[in-house]
C-alpha cells in the first residue's frame, strides 16, 4: 500500500528529479523509490550489517525448545490457578 510522504526539498533537487523522471520515461515516485533502495543497499554493504549480532543473541537458548514450551505452559497454568480462586 502506498502512503503519502511530505518533505521539503531544494528547488534544484525537485527540478532535477523531474528531469530525471522525464528522461527515464518513468514517474518521480519511481525515481525516488529506486534511489532510496539503492542508497540503502550501499549503506548496508558498507556497514556490513550482522543481523544475528543485532538481535543480541535472543535466539540462543540454554534449553531445548520443548523444555521452554513446557516451562511456559506451566507458568501460564499457575497464573490461571491463582486467578480462579
């Protein structure tokens, strides 16, 4: 879904955007979207983003998934018992 974005740009940039869109036979929206995607890709390459490091190791567990599920269900049941009385 497209959303509206409002921003203030230098008049020279707006004119350049219009000329670029016209010369490419596309819309200003397309030029802006492609430019942002290209810029983001360039920044990500330079920063060598490490998704695993950014998640702070939340995926690392000392216990297996089955134990985590069992412990979670037991804590939930204890909480429900407390409210039934």
